[in-house]
C-alpha cells in the first residue's frame, strides 16, 4: 500500500517528478461500482451505495468530487481508502485560514537561488568589468540568463506535485471551506484544466489524470465557480446498521451488543441541538472504551453512558444537555419543553441550551427589544 505524500521540503524538479517510482504499486481497475465497493471494503471503508455511484462517476468522467457534510462522517477517509484500493499515491493539501499559493501550488527555493548567484558572482563580475559604463553592464546582465528561475529551483507543493506526477494520484484538498475565496480561485485552473501556470516557466499540464477529492465541513458557503467544476455529494451520518458495521470493522474486538448500545447512544446525542455531534471516529473510540468497562445491565449501562460522554461530547454546554437527556426516563424526554415567544424554556433559552449562555445574550437582547417596540409605537399614532 502506498504511503500518503507529504509536502516536499527540498526542491522538486520536473525530471525528479517524472522519474518517481513507477513500480511502487500497480494501479487497480475499478470498472464497476461493485468493484469500487469491494476495493474500499478491503481497506476497511464501508461506503454508502449512493456515494459509491457518485465516486465511480467522478473517476469515469475525470471530474473533481466535492464532499460536503459535518465533520467526522468519513470524507477524508474515503480519499485515503480510494488511493489505497486503487494503488494510487495520495497527495494531500490540508487547507487552513491564511493558506497561500506558496504552500498550495509552488514556491522558489530562495536559499539555493542565492547560493547559486554567489557562486557565479566572480564570473559575473569579470564579464561585466569589460563593459564601458553602468548602463551597458546592466544591459549585458539582463541579456545573460544565469539560471535562477529554472525547474531546478522550483519547489512543488501539493497541487503542482499532483500535476507533475508521472504516476496516477489521488489529490485530496481537505477542508477547503477553511480557506478564503481567493484561494478557491487559485484552485480553479487545477480543477478545470488540470494544469498549473508558473509565470517564469510556462504552463505545466497533468502527466497523468489525478482524481481530485475536495472536502468541506460546511462552515461557510463555497463559491459557485468552485461548485460548478465539481461533482457534488452531501455526506451525512450513516444509518444505525451501517454505523454498527463501520464500528465493527474498525474495532473488531468489541462485541456486537456493545457496538449497538454505543451507536444507539451516539444517535440519541445527534438528535439533540449540540454544537458538535459525535463523529464516527469518536463512536469507535467510545465502543472500545465501553468494551473495556464491561458494564452490563440497565443500571450499569446508565453509568457507562454517562462515562462515555467524555469521548462523545466535547463542549460544556453540550455536556449539560446530554446529561439531562440521559437522566430523563428511558433516556428520552417525556414531554418536549414548551418554547415561549421569546425563545425561552423552563431550563433557559433554546439558544443558551444549544450554544451556551454567552452566545444567547445577543438573541435575548433582541427579544427584549421586540417586546418593547409595540409599546413605543403605540405612543405615536
């Protein structure tokens, strides 16, 4: 199985990229959707049938695939499993706020360029000494190419590395919603044309056809230009049966009954207005922890459920809400809380319950303003 590629720390020339180890792993065909499902299953990834069809279409049409959905539903793992199942190298661009072209596309190795110039300094000085004046020396220097902006000094970052790779790759652009629209615009050339333009050298076109997968956690709306160039799939949490199967594959030592109980707990928590719902990875960890606790019986299970909240719930306001859910009869709210016109319940405002009291102050202030506005308007017929 091929290892994920990391950001290069040394300059990568075109010759170096073209001579990457072609014999690393033989690329496997995924001629049908069933082949794709079997290949991913061998890598421990249990894919939804609808998503499998879309992924297969993306590979056949050679189109980027945009996966949107909450964090922790397996979007990134899909790219990893797809690369492993098909024998392709995985090149990953982890997006973050402030990401620029130098970290996404390419940059010049300024240290080596400076060293190169210093090594040629004596030769350049001797050549320019024969010129009659400064203007002529400047013109002579401009005419002579000292080889600073060449492929030898070009450092390929993930987007350019995927374009230059002679072996088929899976390019993962992870959490693209964490960047800004300016960075999205930089990616458009790669997504639409499968090429990267370096002003000093020209345009590099893809040596092989990389499969491009972009993931987004829906923290902001992506630009229409980016979405227009991609196939799109909204990834949600799996149903109970598939989630139990996923946990069973990733935690084979855990009993099925324990897995079913933990999955049921996670699904109950996801029905609550939490700031962050339990991810599949957190459910897997909780299943392992529940197996180690080894508690049985209704009373012991209730204690274990409260203990497992430390693995499934990560915010204080969410923890308070989850504990109330677990302490209610049969883990269910017998009567739904009545919500007043000002957005409050017997336990506080809905906003405060879901996001913490600090985030609710603004909505409470707005509600008070709305209640006072009719009285003010009645004084002015």
